[in-house]
C-alpha cells in the first residue's frame, strides 16, 4: 500500500471519529435540553419532585441553568427541605459559569446574610457581573449602594453609571434615581428639565415616588411651568398607592385651598390615611383638625391622641400644643408635670413659644 493511500485512510478515520464525537455531543445536548424542558414543565405544574429529578443529573453534569433551578427549589423549599448551603453551592457553580440571574440572587444572599456571613465585597462583585450582563435589578441596586454609601464609599459617578444602564432599559426605579441626581445636582450638573424627563418616564410606569416628585416639581414650578392641575394629578396617583408624602401634600392642598377649592373633608380623609401610616406631619395636622373641628366633629380626645403620636416622633408643634393643653387644662385634666415635659422637648428643638411657656410655668 502506498504512503498516500495510508495517509488517506488515516484522514478518513479521523474525520469519522470527529463526526461521531460531534453527533454524540449534539445528541447529549439535545437530551439535556429535553430534560431541562421537562423539568421546567414539571415546575410550572407545581410538580416540584419531578422537576428535582429532572434537574439533578443535569446539575451534576455542570448545566448552569439546572444548577440555578435546583438551587431555587432548595431556596423556596419546593419539593425539598429549605437548605441554604445547597442553594449557595449550586448558585455559586452557576454564577461561576456566568449565569446572570444566579449571580444576582447569590449577591442577594450575601447582602441579606442568608446562609452566609454578610459580605459586601461579594455583593459588589456578583452584582457587577450580573449588571454587566444587563440584569436591571443588579444595576439599580449598585446605583443605590453607591448613591447612598451603603457600606461603600459614596461614589456618584458609579451611581450615575449603573442607574443610567438600568434607566436606558426602562427600569422605573433607575429612572427615578437619575431624576434625583439631576434634581439635586449630585454627580451631574443640576438640571431640572432632565430631572423632569426622568421622573416623567418613571411616573408613567406607575412608580409612586416618581409621581410624588413630579407633582412637587409642578407645584414649585421647577423645570416646568407651575401647574396645580398637574400637581393634583400626580399627587393623587402617588397617594392612591399609599405614598405618605403625597397623601400629606394632597391633604394640605385641600386644607389650605391652594390650587383647588378648600375642602376640609377631603383634607381630613387624606391626612387620616397618612397619619395611620405613621406620618408625623399628618398626625399633627389631624390633631389640629380634631381640635378645631375642621372637616370633622370637634373631639379633644382624638386631638390629644394624634398630637401625642406626632410628639413622640419629635414634632415640635405637636409637643408644644400638648404642653399647652396640659398647661391650661383645656379639654383634659390640668397637669404641670406633663406640660413641662412637652414644653421642654419642644424648647430643645428651638421652639420660642415653648421656651417662653416653660419659663412662665416655672414661675
């Protein structure tokens, strides 16, 4: 046999082996994909044990998606006992293979100290990897950490970078973050028009904090023409989502008749909602409304209740009014000790009337 024929036979054999390897890999990949889909179908049907059985061998073979999904079963105690050690093991394996959601969720475990010691270096590392792959939640969280200096040095440039990435993908919270930065001029030149633009995008997606801030811009006429109708619109949308600042500001519009017809009943309704959520300003104003009988039947017991709640949160006006009620004995038993207590607290905050009343009380 000639040398040429021998080389030809070797080449054919090599090609045959390569083809077999490729076919085997394709078949293996096809089986994996089928098993993964069967696992997902079982999971969607809430048949978690079958999902576990389908995903387990795939995870052992190094399939990142199966590793992540198996970790999710352990995290949620679906078909298996909750086991954070297994979650960490599996999500780490998936994350190291570049699985973006695994990187993000593993970062959350380190952030919340679930099954691991809290480790902000790991959080930053993992969320950065996920953020670079376009995970908007990671991008927002990184922006938040850098903006508010959550266990890192405050870095507005990094905040701007990550919030811009998230905002450009349409994430409302990131858009709101950019609105804050442009409104306050932190990390960027102060630009009310840009703030209005970003707040608007977030507000139109239903984000209550953006709706509130947009209403505030229309109220103050910053970056836009002052427009009470727009103020009322955006405050109301945010207030209906239980945003206490919006509820309080909306109540004050009705209470003072600013931009709307004065309406104590509506003011009372919105103040009540904010006060019940613990807003001290609303609690104080609600106390005042009960004391004066504005929009509600006069009720000194209710006035004392709401003044006290606001005063205990440090509201100086509520502290003074309580002191005055105990001092004069108006509608409640006169009590110099209680009067002195509340006057002192208000005076410590610089309330001039409380200081004067305290001096008179001592004499």
